[in-house]
C-alpha cells in the first residue's frame, strides 16, 4: 500500500524493495542501507536492516500507507495504520499513540492524493 497499489501481489516485490531502497537513500542518506535493501530477497530480509536503526524510514512508510488508504477510501473514512515488527510489537501508529484506540489523531497530516495511485514518490 505504501507504493499506492490498491492490490498487492508477490510478483511486484522486487519493485517494492527497490522503491523502499530509494526511500531509504532519500530519508537516511545511507547508501549502504539503500544497497542492502535493494539486494534483499524478501521484505523481512530488508526489515532486518531497517529496524530498529532507522525509525524515520518506518515512519515514512507508515505515513505513505495511511495517505494511500485515505485516497483509496476517497477521504470518506478515518484511517489508522499500525505497523508491527515480527515479534508483534508496535513500531508505527499513525494515531501517534499505541494507546489510542479511537479515530485517527487530529494532528495527522491530510492525505495528498496523486492523480494515479501507483505513484511511488
């Protein structure tokens, strides 16, 4: 969803990892991290390089997911995105608090919807 696809499929995983590598370079400035992500075999493999060292990249992906979901819903639904690590611990919560069980936080940025949802910026 962070890439703007309404439907995902494993066949797109290589493209998703390359986009994640591009975001890693942009967000962290680390060529090593970007190269590691780009060469990763799976999302879980890439995640091992990202977490917990690069929370800003996780935040970027989480906000991309939230904004794309809001666009998919044509701004008609409150959307909360919660990302978990592989042990089930919250690593991103778009509400700003893991304790908030209600609607999206009032401080959340409004989603900007691109003309096509496949835009990966």
